[in-house]
């Protein structure tokens, strides 16, 4: 099997209506509750938003792993917001060393795509652009985000179950 070093793709079938999944991924407060971040405003295409790491409120084990990063600030550049279909942003992947200035590095593109299926909603998350990340941190960023997106697929399932009417 060929490996792809430039992109990570994860999909999950969510037993929830597309409108509900859309709110969970496109509303910055709901996204943050699940992801483990507080944002300083809403997601608006073409704008930047600052996030501050706080442990997720959806899963105690994941929250424990996030705790060392509490308070760390990072920036999302909101790329596209296409209701019920696509939400995407750019960021610096695994940019967790507060002593490093990541602003000169290329960003990766993270896209959340929704497709209605007979059993609910298929969510596909793709992060691409790793081949442009500086070589000295590329593999670590890819590995961290590969595991991170796998965990996020489980977190969104749990979040939707816990907040069925949200």
C-alpha cells in the first residue's frame, strides 16, 4: 500500500442529521467544546480567529492528554464556510512549542466535508499540505495530526451523542 505523506484523511458515519453535524463543526463554540479550544469569535470565511487550548469537555482521557497544552494560543485562518457542505481552515500543524515562531512556515488546509447518507451523515476530514512543512518537523507534525484526527472522529461521535438536541 502506498503511503501519502502530504495528506491525512479520516471519515466517520455519524448517526445524526446533516444540520446537526453542520452546527457541531461550523459553530466555533461547539467545535471548541469538542476539539478542546476556546475561540475569540465565530468562524467567518476569510478571517483569522485566535484559539486558546483548553481540555475537551467530551472525553476525560483525551482531556488528560490535552492538559499539558492548556492556555497555548494559535491561529486559524478560516478558509471556506459553505453551509451544510464544507468548512475549512488553515493552520500551522502541531505548532506547540511556544519558543518557536511558526508564522513564516506554510500552513496546512483542514477541510470538513459533509455528505448525507441513508444512515445519517458522513463526515470526512482531510488535512493536506504536509509536504510543504519544514523537513525537521514534518514527520512529527504528520504523526501527531494523524492520531489527533483519529481521536477527533471519536470525539465528534461522543459530542453528538451527549448533545443530541444542540
